[in-house]
C-alpha cells in the first residue's frame, strides 16, 4: 500500500514536471517567435513592406535595364565619334597629300612658264608683265598703221584697264608719246578698246580737259612726261587726230601666244 502511494506520488510529480516542461517549452518557442518576429520587423519594418518588395524589385530591374541601355548608347556614341574622327583624319590626310601634289605640279608649271617666258623675251625682245607681253618699237606711225603693226605680230594695241598697268606704261614709255588701243571713230564720245569693250567712265586716265576733239580727234595717246608745251604739258590720255604719227605699244596676251 505504501509502495503504491509512493508510486502514485512519484507518478504525479513526474507528470507535473512533464507538464511544467511542456509549458516551459511552449513559453520558450513563443518567446523565440516573438524575438524572430521582432527581428524580422526590425529589418523589414512591417509586413506591408514585404508586400512592396515585389514592385521594388521590378523597379530596380527597370533601373538597371535603363542604366545598361544608357551605357550601351554611350558606348555606341563613343564608337561613332571614334569612327568619325578616324574617317575625318584619313580624309584630311588624303586631302593634304593631294594638295601637296597639286602645289608641286603648280610650282613645276610655274617654273616651266617662267623659263618659257625668259626664252621668248630673250628671243623676241618683248617685255612680260602680268600675263601679257609688251613691245614698243622705236618708230612712229599713224593709229591705223600702228594697230596693223601689232596685229601682224599676233598682238594688238595696248588696253589699259588698271592703275598698275597705267603705271607700267608710264615706266615703259618714258618721255615718248604712244598710241593706245582706244578710239571713238564709230560713235563720237563712245570710247571703245580694240577688243570692242567699252571704256567705263569710272576707270580712265584722261588728261586735264580731255577728251575735247569731237569728231576730229578720235584716237588716243598717253603722255607720261610733260614734254609737249603745245598741248599744255598735259599728262595722261589725250584724244588726237588718228592720222598723226606717234610711237605705239603692242600687247600680246599670254593666251594669244602661238608658239612655233
Ligand atoms: Ca572723237
Ligand atoms: Ca584732245
């Protein structure tokens, strides 16, 4: 009997201890769940952000895709710039080489031309100046004969169409009075050069009070030095009678040259 009582007591105590252990175990798991929930909430704040994690992930992927696209575009752009630079550099180099070759050809042609001009000058006695040859024979003729003298030599009476050329003529003629290729025989007062071009009013070197000869004076001479007191020592161009005799200047434009 006593043994049974003892056994009962021990059984009851054991069951009580088991119950206590079960309760303690439940408490521990609950505490652990609380702690886990607390930690989880601490990291994710609430469960609601958990629901937003999906959209954030999509947004992040979109951002990364956009960044990749930007990088790719930058790479493409950089590649295009590099290709363009190489292309420009290559073209530039080619143009530079072509330009240098052309300059060399021009220099060679210029040397050949100068040599040719020297040969002609030394042979013929003509003076070269700015794409034309000039010749002033040491004899006098009327205007018509003077022009014929020039045309028979593949030239014509000089045309003066610039200040530089007028200065050149002054140096060439010295104190001589010379015919130039300007007349108004067809229409009095309408001055034309021998190439049929009309004298422009804004470009001429008429002497003082010239032209003044009307229909009587239709041909033109140029005077560089005041050596004609009878004409009032007028300098520049004067219209005079075409039948008078003066020296002349022939002009042979380089494009008119006919080489043997
Ligand atoms: Ca006249
Ligand atoms: Ca006159």
